[in-house]
């Protein structure tokens, strides 16, 4: 502990970079942030404010790293500041978190003066994002739907709809079962792929005849929920 305090007290904050070098590094970080933001917009659902933040973040990281300039005490403060990145007003997806780390990495590379490396890394990672997006790598089928059926507690849900699934769906999978209405009913969650989208109403009508006309919900799978599965 005494050694750490001595290091903090003996470390002087010195600036060994010129203003021109700092402006060049920061300017390139902003340009690369713009490229990253463009990639983010083109490769999936996006938020306007988050896309703009991706442009600014590399420059801010670059400036902070230049200001630290090897100072041990300030480095500890920077680590604490970077930890605040995870706090956002809305819960971010894994894709958003990946882009945050991407922009922070580019900002750090620009700060150490490795501008060709920053250009190369940006081009390489953006190309990977584009390839993954346009090849639909690991994407769920767009035909997959979320089916939620409510049934009375006296019905056996294990095979009650099997014949309807054979008739109307390409495939089906039971995802979850939960009790509802003070335990007097079950809500069953399925993932299904319909044979014909035009027969969705007939499919739901026949389910309603089985479950006593209780609630049936059929719609596209929630993106955030799909990521967690």
C-alpha cells in the first residue's frame, strides 16, 4: 500500500504530445467512428442517439488516453470512467456492447499513434459485420413465430395440440409453461413455423376450440428474448 501511495505522489503529469498530433489523432478517431456508426446502421436495427454516440466515443477515448499520458494515478481514474460505459438509459443488446468496445478500441489505438493500425482494424471489423449481416449468419428463420396459448388446469397440455401442429406447422417447439390466474390456468409458449401464413386464422380458431376459447397470442418472436435463448 505504501509503495502504491509513493508511486502516486511521485508521478508527475507531463504532456509529451503536441496539440497538432492530438488534433490529428482525435480527428482520425472521429472519422473512424463515423465509419463504425455507418456499419452499425447498415447491419441491423439501430438507435439514432446510439449511432451518433459511436461517432463521438472514439474521439473522447482518444483524448482521455492522451491526457493520461502514462500517469499512474490518472490511469486508475480512467479505468473507473470507462466502467461507466455499461450504464445506459436502455438495456443494450450484445450487438450494442460489441460496438461500444469496438469504438473504445479504435480510440485507444489512435491515442498511441498507431493510425495505420486503427484504419486496418476498422476496415477488418466492419467487413466482418457486413459479411455476417448479408449472409444471415446464425439468424433465426423469419417464418418462426411465438405462439402463446392459455388452457384450463384440468387439460393435459403435453399432447393436446399435436395433431394441429402436424396439420398447420413445419415445426414446433415448446419453450416454456407457466401458471396464471392464481394457478387455475396454464400459459404455454411455443415456437412454430407455419406451413401457410394464410392459414394462421384457421390454426388459431382450432386452438380456441380446444382451449375453451381462452387467450391465444401468435406473433413474431421478440428480438431481445430470442437473444437470451
